[in-house]
C-alpha cells in the first residue's frame, strides 16, 4: 500500500517535471473543459499548476522570487507580477483563459496571510476559490491519511502530522534551503548567488553535501524532538530535500524509514490545485 501510493505520485511528478515551463501541455484540452489551478507562493519560487477535473496533470509553470519571507508575502506587487506572468504563459500554452485558482499558506500563519494570498491571486484576474494549508495540500497529493509530512522549502521547515486525514500537529521552524546556501557561502567565502549555484551543481553534490549535512541533521533533530507525536510514514518534500543522501541522513537520525517522492518541490503545488473546486 505504502509503496503503491508513492508509485502513483512519482508517476504524476515525472509527467509534471517533463512539461513544467515548457511550450506544450501534457495533453490537449477543450475550451469548455473544467480546469483546476493551484498557486504556491513560496519563499523561493512561485509555482502555478493546472489539473483537469479528474486531477490529472495538464500543465505548470514557475519562477523564482524573493517576494515572500517565512511564508508571508512581503512584496505584494512583485508577487502579483510574477503570478500574472505565469498565468499569461500558461494561457498561451493552453490556448484558453484560466478562471479560478486555489492558494495556500503554511499552517498557523493566520487569517491575515490567507487574505494577502487571496488578494495576490485575485489581482491577476483569477477568482480565488479557497486557501488551503500547505501540508494538507501535500498530503492530499500523496494520498496520505496517516503519517508525517516534513516540508523543507527555502525559508521554512514545516512538520505536519496527520491522523485519519486530519492535521493533528504542526511545528514550524525558520530553517530551509537558504540556510544551506549560507553555510556553503561561509565555508567557501563566496556570495549567496554563487553558493546557491554550487548547492544545485550535481557534479559537486558529494562535496556540497558534506558541508551542508549538519544543517540536514539539525532539521532531522527538529523532527526527532517531536518524539512520539510522529506518525509513520515520514515523507519529506520541498526543494531543499533535493540531495541523494538526504533521506539516508534523516532515516539514520530518526531511526525510522523516511520517504521522498521524485521532484519533491512540486508536491505541495500540485496538491493545492486539487482543492480548486
Ligand atoms: N536541485 C536542488 N538542490 C538543492 N537545493 C535545491 C534544489 N532545487 C531547489 N533547491 C532549494 O530548495 C529551496 C526551495 O524549495 P521550495 O521550492 O520547496 O521552497 P518554497 O516553497 O519556495 O519555500 P517555503 O516553503 O519555505 O515558502 C531553495 O532553498 C532551493 O535552493
Ligand atoms: Mg513551500
């Protein structure tokens, strides 16, 4: 069962990775077909995802941004501009207009940030049909009703425990991929953008990982501190988990098996679109 759900999620993620930011959708859609749209305003990227009425992948686009910090929109105009751009690109590829979208916020960030995200979405001309919480969106995409989702993005690490599809426990810490970049920058005495490039350089992965491993261990310790509140399976998502050794370190420190889907940065954005009803 456990293997089966990651298998189908991984198949979807592979399809998504092939078409994201490209000039063709996964399949042709008719002008009146219902589409479901998700908007993920993250601290390091804004992702727009499009599904059909049966939650099958249609298209997606993303851009990097710096308009969100700690899960909160800090530059409204920049967020709107990026999202508008993604919407226009998507509409060109699909040959039709997008009408609605669902957004998301990290848990416990409150009504105010939900309102800001909804305003960003509506400012681009889309009707915002709801604001989900991010881990619930990830769990939905993964068909996870019991377990723990650890979402490690650019600026935040969020741990969310689900029982019977209900979010029963949430811990959020201000650490993530950006923290890894800072550690690399310090180690090699290079600027942040150079360190960011080095971090993603697959050819340098083993050297890079040796430097950032203590950051990963710190992240694992945050999870470990939750003790018996953790429910298996533990699944890590988010862009900062993009290292081959990541789950090995996590599994070892947590003394339990840790799972990671393919293209973990697209799990939450795809889950958000599933709520655009
Ligand atoms: N191939 C890669 N190797 C290493 N790190 C990566 C890779 N791709 C993305 N990242 C890192 O993942 C982080 C972004 O992850 P993600 O897109 O999940 O974040 P976000 O949703 O924008 O942020 P948050 O969830 O904190 O609001 C960045 O720190 C980025 O450097
Ligand atoms: Mg995120």
